[in-house]
């Protein structure tokens, strides 16, 4: 009861803004669908705008507790719920072929972000989030990684903003680029699934490509590749947790109060459990329960995960000074561009090497 008194108003505020962002994302301006931007990005922008106009909101005793809870706990719940959209059997069958491309793009992006972090002297946590977001799955990967490395709201807001910028560019440019480069339909599906981050942007790019190629199947294949990339959240968060523990213990003073158990991303275990449940249901002979589960429950969980991420992004926006964000934005944007460029080039190169480039579905 005490928890509700301290947090409920702030949580309701974040939910209301996420609802507004979700509604706006369903609209179109002419032929441009705002779904391409996505509710999470719109929510963080609305949150930052509110704080710019009325900075006292996030600091108010009525809202502060709920905003903090939303930016931390609900963000983790979103990742757990996301697991229900992953059928590991389907990913193994359809996404397995894309593994060389996925592993290569993730590796090159993380290496690039690490090297440029040193060269450009970018904050470690910001560079880590941009590298993970660029290489794995945008906002979802950032949501999973942020609590593990104890990133603050400015770090998350900065990385989400950078990832958003290049997601939009990819969704707009890649369909025409892929056709000009001579991608086959399967080649483009893997290209979109590995070189575009956010699911809404992957969907937009793949749907546009289906119109250009006058065929179907690119969208479903691209989304499956994207979901396969999402599984990389598991090893990345565990490695980062181990690294943070080792570094803390090497500092001596922190060792006594710091342990791997304290920062172990327990929510990742629930994420895995959720995906295993969906996988098990997938191998049960079709009946009324499996139909209800796959058609209704999974669809509802996908929507809820996105809504929770929008709530968390709103909370992060409410705790972010947009003026400082813009002032510090130059180097993170350059880092994001470099990661985006090397991921794009690596996806094309590895597909050439493996012979996927011109194949069709």
C-alpha cells in the first residue's frame, strides 16, 4: 500500500504519456506513417519536452517515485514480456541461415564502438549502449543493457536518440539501396533484419521492399532475422555483468559491497523462460488453446512490451535535460553513424561471401 502511495501517480503519468505516444504513432501524415518513428521514441520526446517546459514535474514528490520505478523496473518487465514473441524453433529454422551475418555485424559494431569510445573520449556507458543498440535490436537491447551497466537516464536518452536517427534513415534508404545493389528477396530480408535495428523500422523497410520486388515473404523473413538478433541480448548482458563485477572487485574498496549476484540480470532468466513457453506451445499439436495463445496472447504481449518500453522511455525523457543532450550530442551521433555504416557494409560483405546476396525466398 505504501508503494502505491509513493509511486502510483508517477506511473499513471508515464502510462498516460505512453498512451498518447502510441496513439500518435498510429497516425499518418500524408503517405508518411508515424509508426516508422514508433511510440517509444515519441514517448521520450514528449517526456523531454515536458521537462523542458516544466522541469519541476519530474522532481515533484507526487511523480518522482513513480517515474524512477517506471524507468528502472517497468523497463525490465518490458524485456521479459518481449520473450513471449520468440519461438526458438521458428528462429532456428528460418533465422539460422542468417547467423554468420548476425554474428559478424554484432562483432564489428561492438568493436567499432569500443575503439571510437577510446579515440573520441565518449562516456563508456553511452558508447556501450550505442554499440549494443546498433548491433542487436535498438531500444530493446538498450533497455536490457542499461540496468546491467547502471546507465543513467541521460545515457539511455542519448543512445535512444542516436539509434532512432539511423533507424529512420535505414528504413527510408535501404529498400531502394537493396534493389539498386541487386539483392535477391532473401538477401534483402537478411539485410533488413541485420542492418536495421528497431522492429517498426525493419517492418517498414521490408514492407516497402515487398512492393518494390512485387512479392511477399520478405517481411516475415526480415522480422524473424531481427528476432534472432534479439537473442544476442542474453550473452551480451551476462558478459557485461561479469565484466562490471570483475572491474569493481579490482578497485578494492568496492569489492566487499559488490558482487556478481547483485547485478546479475535476473530479468534475462525470465526473458528466456517466456521464450521457452512460446517455443513449447509451438510444438504442441494445433488446438483451440494453441490458436488462442499464438493469435491472441502473443500478439497482446508484443503490444504490451512495446507499451512498457514507451512508458520507460517517457520516464527517461522526464529525467533528461534536452538542452544538455543536444550540447553533448555531436560525438554520440558520429559514433552511431560509424556503427551504422560498418554494420551495413558488413551485412552486404558477409552475404556476398556466403552466397546469400542474390538468393530468393
